[in-house]
């Protein structure tokens, strides 16, 4: 089978082993990301591999030999799944490949914000420490996590992984009910979770019910010293409302790894340099080398299974 990886450069800088992929197909072409060349590249392909590029209905229709789209991600919102279903094109994703990497990043953000690592590092090198400035240790409030509440929105592999670390710190974990679904006895409504949590960590998919999940109203429900962490999808959070809340001191801090549009436009509100207690990273939570290698190997396993008539990790 002829396969093309449309944006291989978004998962590897030459540090990964592609032998599992080359063994799974007859012919594999690895490409650098270029939206303008998508139609040409997939025209004769039987398998398309991709990470973040979009595959629209028009694109799928222009690939008459296409049998399988293999995603290098868990999220599927960049592929027109309805069109794929209508056209008889299978779509599979990869799951659980980056749990350790994402959980590390979640807690890297939390601990950096809680300990004010960047702020105190600056005080150590700008002369403040050597000048014995008074109360330097109290310039930025540090608090213990033990006994506090960790709120998880999205109780999947990643949410569970982040919660396990919270419990190791002595935190109490609360889980949000899924919006629009029947309440579960061991969960709370989102509004209640926001009100009682000291840290809120988002791990839910982006869909019609979660888009704009955290806006001005939801931020107003949170404690003024609470932290918001988003390593899921950028459009879950209203960035303008978040920037206002942080500037006004109505929120303790935020760690954001994802934005609604990536790369972001220059006018994205969270790119403004004067927002206090915000750590913004360029969608790297998943990017540990081990996670990226695991991703490729899982894609290869999906392709091999599909060729044998299986349905491994199929979403369509």
C-alpha cells in the first residue's frame, strides 16, 4: 500500500525510528508540512498519515484510492469524520501514547506556578538576593498542595494520570460530570468543581459541547488563588476572558499549552507579554521523544491491523 505522512516534520526532527512504519506499508513518503501541497500528495495515496494538518471533505473526495487515515494524535477534530464515513474511508487515532509526557508537563506547569520558579529565579540573578533585600522569600506566595482540591475535567487516560500525581501530593481529587449527560454519583457538576477546586486541569476533547467550556462566567466561579491548566485543546478556554481575569487578580495563575489556532496569530490575547502568573508553552506537553516514538509505533500497529481486516483504534 502506498502511504504518505503529510506532516512528519511535526513529530520528528530526525530523532525517531521509522522502521515500524516502513514495515507496515509498501511505499512510505515522509513530507514536511505544507497545506498547499496536501491535495497533490494524497491524490494517489491509499493511506494518509498526519498529525495536525486538516483533511476536509474536499480533500478526501480528491483522493479516490484512499482507504485509511492514520492520525498521529488522539484528537480527531482536524479530519472531516462525516465525510470519511460517507466515502468509506477508515480513520484511526492513537491513544495513551503520551500519558507520561503530558502528565509531566501538567505538573511542571503546576509546580512552576505554585513555587513561582521563574519569579524567584529572577530575584536570585537580578541582584535582589545578593543585596539582602528584606522579605525576599515572601515576595511571591508559595503554598503547599497537601490537603487542597484537584479538579479534573475529562476523566480519560490523561485526566486519570494527572490525578494520580495529585493524590501523591496529598490532594483530594474531584471529577466533573460530562456536560449534557446524566450525573454520576462520584462526580460533581462543572460549576461546583470550579468553585471548590484549588487547581482545575482540563483533559477533555474539543466538540460542540466543550467549545468555550471555560469563559468569563466559569472563571468568575473559581477561587481567586486557583490555578487553571489546559493541555487539551485551546478552544476549550476563552483566552480573552482568561487574560482579563489574570490581570485583575481574580485568578491565581494559568498554565496553557494549547491555543485555538496553532501557530497562533499575533493578536491572540494570551500572547501579550504583561499577563501576570501565566505560563504559555507551544503545545509541547506530548512531545517527549519516548512519546513520539510510541506514537509512530502505534500508528504502524493500526495500519498493520487495518490491512488484516481489523478495527484497532478506529474512530470511523
